[in-house]
C-alpha cells in the first residue's frame, strides 16, 4: 500500500512524498520564470517573418556554403502549412524585377508562384497629368519588365521551403524581447523567455524596427503627407492585360498594375485629406473617381503642353537632319498616346501612410539590418521589396566571401563590408525616388513656381522617351 504524506514548509510550498518521489506545487511561486531557461546556440539568427526575412533564412539554409551553419528564424506569425489562393487577387502586391525573380528561383520558390498566378508587365506607360509629356517602355527579347505577385503568395512560396531545411529552426509566434551585444556573440531573449546566443543577428523586423532601436541606430525620416490606397479593380472587358499604367497627378501618382486579363491592382497615392475622402466613398463612387483620375485635365498646365509639342517637333527635325539620327532618336510615328482600360468595379480597399526612412547605419556589433528596418521608400517606383531582396543578395554575398576568407561569422570587417556595398546601391535609388515624388507632387505650389517646374518635367520626360540612350538607361533601371 502506498503512503502519501503532505507537508507545508515555512515558505508556503506544498510537497508530497510518493514512493520516494517529491512533487512540488505552490500558488506563490512561478517556477517557469524563477529558474533559468535553457540557452540555445546558433550561428545566425534572422528576426522577422516577412518576405525579406524569410528570403534571408531560405537562402542561408539552402546554399551549400552555409550548410554546416545552424540557422534560426524568429517569426511573429503562426505556422501555415497549406496555402490556397483566394478567388480574387489580394490588393497588396509587389512589382518584382528580374533580380528579385532570380533570387526566388535560386531558392526554388518561383515554381510555386508559377503554379498559382502572377501578372506580367510587357509595357509601361507613364505620363504627366500637368502636360502631354509621357514615356513608354516595351520589353525586349521576351523579357518582362516586371512580375506582379501578391504579397501573401510570395510569403507562402518562401515559407513552404523552410520546413525542408535541416539546418534551420523556425520559432513561430515569437519575437525578440531584448538582446545584448558583445565582441564575441549576441545574447538574445525571446518573448517566451527562451535565451539564444548567436554569432550574428540579422534584423528584418520592419520600418518600426525594435532591433534597430535597441541597437541605438538613428534614422533620417519624414512623412510625405500622403496615403496610398490599394484595391483590386475589375476591367470593363477582358483584354490582353500586360501594361502597367502610371499618371503623375499634382496630389500624387496613380498606378494600375496588370494581374490577369480581367483584373488589375490599383495603387493611388494622394494627400491625406483627399485619401480619407476617397476611402469614405461607395464602391461605385470610388470607381468613377479612379476612371476620372486617369483622364481628367483638371491639373493640365497649358504652357507645359505647348513645350511638349515644341520639343517633339524639334526632335523630329534633329532625327532627320543629323546622320543616322534614327540611332539616337525614336520615331514620332511610335508616339501614340494611349489610356488604360476602363474600370467597372472595385474590391475591398486598403491603405497605408507613406513616409521616408533611412537608417544611418546598416550594422552594429554582431548585427546586420535588412529590408524596411533600414529603408522605406515611396511606392511610386514599386521598389520596396526589390530593395529588401537586394539587401538579402548583398548580405549573402558578403557573408559567403567572409567564410571563404576564413573569417569569423559576424566579424566587424564583414559587417562594414556589407554596409559599404549596400549603402552605395540603396542611397542613390532612394534619393532618386524621393526626388521624383517631390518634383511631381506640386499641388501646394503657386503658378509662378509651378509653371517652370512643369516645363522642366516636360523637357526631361520627353527627352527620356525620344532619346534612345536615355530611354535604354531607364529601361535597364526598371528591370534590374
């Protein structure tokens, strides 16, 4: 017969003795948090379960050069094993360039996207709402200018590869609570009180990055006083929908990106007050406003339009006057002003405020930042996630070179190499996109200032469209 004895000690801890085994219980002591948690060791920890963070974890866990490394991914989201596309496209999409597509192919994620759906951009048509100036791009050698893919589909394509990576552990529904940097390692405390030590932490936790803040890395930032509205729009007729449209209005750019022969994705950036009014409209009223925004001449500047006509005539003269002029200037016969297809209905609208953020430093001791944690830009050029994937590629190449050189993972020389390379690539692009938005968003300018600005824009856009070397340069920038 078993004997059970129960006693109460002076500190209120209850214990029972059963066959020489002791069982403790107490309402006053939380044993889970009273005793040190087990510490786990990893070579590299990636924090952030978005597209960029997942791509970083995937490329590190699948490249042979890193196969002996122990990798961890901290993902605030829950694990989702099965993915099924919704009947209608989601309204949050990315315009992926060739570099991003090649990255997805290298980690075997692109096949999954192909099995589902994506839009193709064969042509781009961009024009100024204040004049008749425009520029058109056409793909060459059967290469797309861009691929339009839903955010959730990109994320699903990346996540499904992680479960097959032997050297990767994913901590779902978790996040970094705190960390301590030393010369030798970085000690990380997770939300569930698990402690991790790593040689390198890669932060990809968004524009409001906790990791960046805790590392005391300052940023340059400002708000654009603009809100971007996104929605999936149904076209009036089924058509070969391969053109991306963008019109620069005085209040911000409006763009239509092809999804399939029946639907396109709207991205409309406008001043805060105007955007709030648009969000309050019924679907029918909103569709009317969208169609009107692509054709309305409310912002038209007559001087800008007359400048454009004069420039076209002058370029035609030069093309015919100089030897081999057709090698330098496009034919005016190809200058056909076309308009986007008419919209008949709108899906649910989402919105997000627009701002500029750039981190003063991309690295700190045993820490490298990627994605929106170091740069956030205006969506007018569709380069946000492309820049984040560019960070992934650059960091991977720097880390690969560091390992092949026999250096330690997370060494300061490696971190500074990444920062130097990536800043040179990113800063010029960020400045260019910010300048474009400032140049074309002119609703607050008086006519005395606005007229010469519109004239300058008209000259630049017309020459970019007609002068072949300029046009080729912009095409290359668009697809890279």
